[in-house]
C-alpha cells in the first residue's frame, strides 16, 4: 500500500478470529479487508450526504403531523 498510515485497532477475540479465518480463506490481509470495509462505509456516508444536499429544499414534516395525517386519512 502506497502512502499508507499505521493505526492500532482493537477487536474482540471472536471478531479477530473471524477476520483471520476470512483473510486466510480469501488470500487477503486483515489490513486489506479492514481498508475495504472502511472505504465502503465512507462511500455510503458520501452517498447519504449527497442525498441530504439534494433534498435540502424539500418541505419538512414533523413525525407527529405525519402520523396524524395517516390517522386522519384512515391509513392507520
């Protein structure tokens, strides 16, 4: 890995064992697997932030008024 930084991460014994077994089965390192998982989580966050930006102008409805409307229309 070029431009990599070192970090210490603590896993429970069970999670660490599962990671070791998965890494061995897939012929990958735990580091590569953790990097991929973190990248996937960050990509999901980026997608969520884009959605928030796109919906910024939408009208906001409170939970209470939404549920009241459902009840009023006989939906619940």
